[in-house]
């Protein structure tokens, strides 16, 4: 307690907590600190392919949709790098993923509240001081423990992000260091090895799977591609990107979803997979164009694209070959596939909070499925004896819906947290954000007043 306690301590510095730190930075009298174990900001480095774009418009940066006058907007980043005019003429509404990563690193380099190279070990509530005590380990440049310490905070925000998810049948192979089975999160690290492999199989029919398959295809010889692409979905389906469909990623829909009964929410999330787990239509078009180009001189590319396929089991065929046991989920037929390398584009899951919050577990209220309950202000539902709040970022899919992991709602969620934390509208929120009215509300939808017609001045003759 040699220094005053922080008003807010953040665990993890991904895009969502970076958004919160950027919006908190100008608020007077608010003491914040954010900690991350990485030595610097990093955002899915293994998937920063040259042509891959972010699936939200550039206006969905860290701050603009809450405060377009902030110094941390993407446009101000371009201005600081003297790239504003080139961007203006490029007419890119969706920017490259590498460009978004560079923008986030620029913001991270200018916020003094960020502390990289620190691992948060434990979090506990100190009832005597009415503060959270956060145990930290400072890491050296090689990631080894250098020293231990602790900080105190009135409130916490957990933005620990996600981790690669590997299906159970493939976990033993993915964990073996000498087997060519890698998650797409590490694709660029292993890209040369994968390109040199005789036959490569990509598992997963979402955006990452499509991007990896397309990149491999573009770098394989015509007629000797030797690529398989399989996944559980029943089609290589395009992302729902109609304008009214996108209104599922608005505060209006988030509030509607949060008010639904728990069983209804649990049914809706998997049914809405095409809103956030399908493939960008442009990527599918580019993939088809590349396949078509390879037929111009006769013949078909040596590729197999099969949806509705489930990997039942997997094993090794010698030191550097893998056998996948497949089942078609519609035909209920089975087959075996021998391959030299596997890329698992099987997505991510939220990092579990149980270990970090173990000291708070008896006071953490859960739903019927054992998941933490999260209120409308993105706070964990804790026993009233804990007077501080624990906010969460991208850990509330089960309570707030498909917008939870979406970058487009980052600024709004950060503003919601800061408004609740400070007890004032530090960032005023819009009362309505969608043309769609979700549900039969008891209140009349808010409609702006009609413009009054200009009053005409009568002429001298009264006409």
C-alpha cells in the first residue's frame, strides 16, 4: 500500500482492454493499470496474412463508436503516420489485419497505464480494506519469473482473451512436438514446413480455415496441390453480412438478448453461427477464382473440399504422417485419410477464469450450467459483501450474445463499463442503434420527432 489503490486494474491487454484503457486515459482522476504477460501488444500473429482483412469496418476501431474525437482513432493513427491521404484514395472500408495490428500497437505504445511483461497470478478480495489484491509476477525478456509484487484496486476488469481450441481426438497429436499438427493460430510460424509437406489437410470451415486453405493453394504447383479442406458445417457458408443482419451486432440487440431467459439464450447462440462463424463472401470468391484459374488448361486441381465431416479419431502413421478417421454427419459414412500435415482451424474458446478467480469462487454466482452470471453492465454477479466490481470483456457470450467477441462493440462495451464505474455518463450512449425492433417491447420504439415544415409567408393578396 505504498501507493494509492487504483480505481481499476485490468488483466490482459488485447483489443478489448486496450479499448478500455484508451477511453479511460483522458478521464480526470481515474487511476488505472493494465497488465499482460506478453512483452508487447500482440494480436493473433500467426494469422496476419498479407491479404486478410478485419471483418468489421475501420470505424469499429478501439474508440470511434464511443468517442470519434478521441486521439486514439484509426484515422488519427493514419494522420500520425502521414498515411491519411493514401488511405483516402485507397477507399478501403475493411482494412487489412496487419494494419489493424499496427494501429493497436501504436495505441499501446502511447498509453502509460499499460504494463507488459507482467503475469497476474491471483486475485482476492481484502474485506478489511474493501479492495482487490492482485498478485503479480514480473517476467524478464525471456518470459521467466523475475520478481513478485502486488497491487490493489477498487475494481477489476478481466480481458484475458481466448485460446486455441483443439478437438479431443487431435489433442495428443497437437501436443506432440514432432508431429505436423498445428493450430491455425501458429500458421505463419510453420508455413514453410506446411508448404513443403506432400499432402496437407485443413480442418475447420470458418474464416481461418478458408484463409489458410487459400494461402496454401496459392503457393502449391498447379495440378499438384494435394490439399484437403474439411469441417463440421454442412456447407462452406458465407457470413451473414446484410445490413439488417448486421444489426445483431448493435447495443439494441445485446440488451434484448441479455433480457431473454437463459434456456432461450442457450438455444439462440448456436443457431446464429452464420453471423460470426462462417466465411467472408469475398474470401470464398477469391478461393473459387483460384480454383477456377487452375482449370484453364484442362483438368481439375488436386484438391478435395468436403463439408459436413467430423474427425472421429486420429493417429500416427510413422514418424511424420497422420491418419484421420472421418465421418460424414449427413450420410453417416466413414473413411480414413492419410496426410502429411494438419492445420487445425478449429477456432478459439474463452480462457477459463476459474483459476484466476479461485479465491472469489465461493462468492461468485453462477447459472444452471455453472457459468458466471454477468449483468447488463458486464459485471460478474458477486456476493454483496464484495463491494468492488469485476467486469469482463469477451467472456459473456452466454449472457450477451454473438456481439461479445465482435470488435465492432468494443468501444460501446468499454464506454458502458466506464460510465458505470465512474457513476456518470463519461461517454453518452445512443438511445437507439438499430432499425430492427428486437422483440415485442412494452414501450413504443423511440422515433425521432418529425421535422417541422417551414412556415410560408403570405403574399400581399393573401395567397
